[in-house]
C-alpha cells in the first residue's frame, strides 16, 4: 500500500532520494542538499512500505510556494505517481493558504510539461541557461499555478 510520508525522513529514505535523483535528474542534488532541504523546506515522500517511490520538495514564503524538486523512481515512472504526489502537495499547500505555486522545468522535458499543464500550470517565461550540466547550459520554462482560484 502506498502512503504519503511527511515526517522527518530516515537516513535510508534520504539515501533513497539521493539515488533516485542521481538516476532521473539532469542536475542531481547532493546528500547535503537533501539533508538541508529536509531540515528547512516542505516535502512529501510517496512510499510503499519502507521503499521510497517518489518525492517532492517545495518552499513556502508567505502565500507562495516554489517547487524545488520532484522525482519518481525509474521503475515506477508512467504509473501516475508524479500526478498523485503533486495533487497531494497542492492540496496541502491550499489548506495552508498558499495562493500560487511556481516551478522551473527544462524546456525540452515534454513529459513534465504535460503533467504540469494537466494540473493547470501556465507558462510565465523562460530563464536562459538556468540548468548547468556537463553538456552545457539548458533553458528553463517558468510555470505558475493559481490555487484556490
């Protein structure tokens, strides 16, 4: 049975997030970055038993939130877990009075863009050379969603 976890993650859960991130992100986070974010930002893990299947981390400032990262383990992609996780995150943000959420996504990430558009996000602009990778810099689209609208 899949459950959402928002309690302080165990060391094993943090390591699982680092491993997932290394497999799926173009600019993976370090262990230190995860530890720092779990200590100060908002997060949700989607777990089956003790196994982390997906996670998201976001920051809230006043009535706005910014998605910092979201990922699904490669073995579980294409099963709707990102949408399930995102929907729960948005519900929790809305309950706390968050009015809008922002995120950045690589302009060429069609699956992520399709997900965000299906959730009602609209494009706000482009950040040139936002992501720095070994193969060069990539542009990011900035998206916004109005909650409680």
